[in-house]
C-alpha cells in the first residue's frame, strides 16, 4: 500500500503496520536535527502519509507596517512577538451597522483554485487534505476580540448568533470551493477548548456552534470528502456531539487537557471517530527522557492503532523548546516503528 492507502485504512478503522504519522517542526528544531545527523538525509525517512494544502486563506492578512497586518475582517495584528496577537478588532461594537462582511470572492478566485489544485495533484501518493483554517469560534473572536466575543455570547446572544450564522454561510462557500478539488479530506481548525474544558461551555457550544458545524461537515460529505477538525484543549464534554454531527477525524487530542486521555477516548469512542495526535507536547516531548518518549510512541501505536482509527502525531508540531535529544527520540520512534 502507498502512504495514502495506509491512511485510508486507518480512517476506515482497519489496522495497519506501520501506523501512519505526521511530524512537523517549528523554530530551529529541524536545523538542529540536520546538525545532529550531519546532513539533511534524515528528512527522507519522513514518509509523506499526509499532505495538507491551505485551500482557503481565511484571514488574508495584508501588511500595514513592519510589525502589523490587517486581516480580511478588518482586525489588526501584531507579529513581532510569538505568538502574534490582536491589537484592534475589526468590529468594535456588537452591531453590523456600517460593517462590510467579506464575501467568497475576497478569498477565492481561479488563480487560487489552480494553485491549490496543482499542489494537491503533485502529491497524489499522499492522503491529500485541503485546509480551511480558523473556524467560526476562532473567527468570532478574531473579529470582535477574545473577551468581547465571550461577553457577546452571554450579553448579546442574538448578535453573537448572527455573527456565527454569517460565518457559517461563508464557510459553507469555502467548503463548496474546496469540494471541487481533487483531495481526500477537508480539514478545519477551531480551538473550542482550553486546558479545563470547552471555552464557551458545552451548552453554549451546542447552542451557537453545533448547528453550523453540522452543516459544514455535511457539506464536506456531500462532496465525498472526509471531515477533519483540529481543536486544542479539552473537548471531552462535547465528544458525543462531534460524533453526532459527522466529524470523521479529531486532530490534536492534547493528552494534558482535562478528560483527553487518549486511551480512555479510544476505549469509549474509538469505533466511531478517528483520533490524530495524542503525543503530549506539554509533557512527554519537552520533559520526558528519550526512552520514555520511545516507549509512549510504541504504546500509542499498539493501543490507539489497534483496530484502526488512529494517526500518530504530536499534539503540536515540535516546538523550539524541544531538547535536541528528545526531538531525535520522537523522530526515531516514529520512523522505526516495531524495531
């Protein structure tokens, strides 16, 4: 089987050996591995099981100066610190009066379609994913500011619902655009959780966000695509809802967050949804001994991969703070499964 076929087996809950994986690097981690191995040949061992191509740039930031940008929704961001942060929301009051909500043609045109389509075509042996990042919850606070958006959900619920509804309609257009591409899946990103639980709370998540995401996942399925969504943090309280509305693959599965022990999730929900991630980026990777990392990867492959429904990955890309010896351990464990 080629890499794409191995991923498809796991998504259809059929066990494979090896377990497919994704492994990304931030900061200088890859360069430090170059120095450790003496050249870049180690990178050839990273089997391209999955290829993620940004289908729609949902923010379209344009520079204002050397440190600030403005996105398509009018919000201003500062980029000279890590992470970037919002300095001025595009919509300062809970009202759409005099606010120009962007349409699909701001984000999508023939040139974009051809560019994305070509990149997907060039990776036909991989499981190909068209990415639509920054989902409705994240986009609501990008537009209003984080604190304002949370307050809107409580004190201006009609406005907040309209904001989510407008975003849902826009994202449905994104899905239909990406649905015409030759890809296997459409992937979304919406950080619903923090370390403790669902940020809006499960009830408000169900009220404001669940109906829109159900429409979006259904639209992906109508185009014959697998529906994948990234969410950091704890989403254990809404796991039955995610399955109910048709999510096929949950990505990140951050094991340090409340209720997100991957082995418990597998036991309870593993026959109904695919988990992608599960290796702790806040615990095992930065603080574990190299052998402990290898042991945990082996355990994940054996237990999470049993019966299929698993894609191995760190919960986040290897961060700049990752010790070199730990990055080596992750790489070796991923690429030497079963040895």
